[in-house]
C-alpha cells in the first residue's frame, strides 16, 4: 500500500514574528506538520541536529550562514532505519538563507530517493521556496520533485486551507 512520510526540520526558541522577536515552544514548520498529520495518514520524522543552532535568533542566523557557506552536513540525532516503504515524502523545512537548512541536506544524502515522489513545503517570511526546489532536485536525482508549497511561517497556524488544496492537488487528500 502507498505510504507517506512527513520528514521535517523545525526550530523552536527565539524567532521573528511580524516585527518582533518572540520565544516559542513549537517552530512554524512543526505547526504546519502537526496540522498535516491530522489531515492525512502518514508517518513522521523530525530531522534534528546533534548540536542544534542557538536559541538566540541573531546567533542562529550567523551559525546557519556559516554552515551554508561551508556546505556543512551537520550530524543528526538519528535517521530512520530505512525509507524503502514510502512512495511519497513530504519534506518540510524553513527557508534558511534561500534554501533548506544544511541538516536537511544531511538527511537527503543518507538515502536513495529515486522512484519516490517528494512534495516540498517551505515556511518562510517572504522568500518563498527560494532555490530549495532546485537544490532538492540536485540532491535527489531520480525522484519526482513536485512544485512546492510556500507557507508564511508566522501565519503557520492558518495553513489548513492551503495545505488541503496542496495535498488534494497531489493526490494525498
Ligand atoms: C537561519 C535563518 C535563516 C532564515 N532565512 C530566511 C530567508 O532567507 N528568507 C525568508 O523568507 N525567511 C528566512 N528565515 C525565516 C524562517 O524561514 C521562518 O521564520 C520559518 O518559518 C522558520 O521555521 P521554523 O520555526 O519551523 O524553524 C530565516 C530564519 C532563520 C532562523
């Protein structure tokens, strides 16, 4: 039977919400994934760095920029044993400096995605998907990477409508 995996990266702690910094317990991308989990049957996996970025926003920004420039592949807390059973992977991540966080590249490079369908979902504060779909296609040759869904991170809690349309357009709902 067709199975779906929701794999996501999300950072809680301090973030920027419409002009003000605020500490949050659940990151924007995770909020969107929690809504999605109520809409479709899917397993989920959180991509977590062994040494997470700083809870302080301005420090995190710099750390992530350093990793992007270095093309770093940060070590992850864990990986799924296998992704063989999934034919569709919803890959959800925040836009970091115009692409996916480097930890998402670590995740992607750990598996062979050929023959699978990947649905990218990117939360952001204005840059949309950035170059992430292109980078995803490069990282996963042989996968069918569909056009992504961009969600405004600070409005993540309101994403159900656009999620429903996106999942339905891609045959998951
Ligand atoms: C390191 C870092 C880099 C970011 N770069 C961008 C960017 O280039 N464009 C953009 O629109 N938003 C950018 N943002 C905002 C995040 O994409 C947005 O807040 C996202 O919803 C955070 O998701 P999360 O709470 O699940 O981690 C950046 C945030 C961080 C922490």
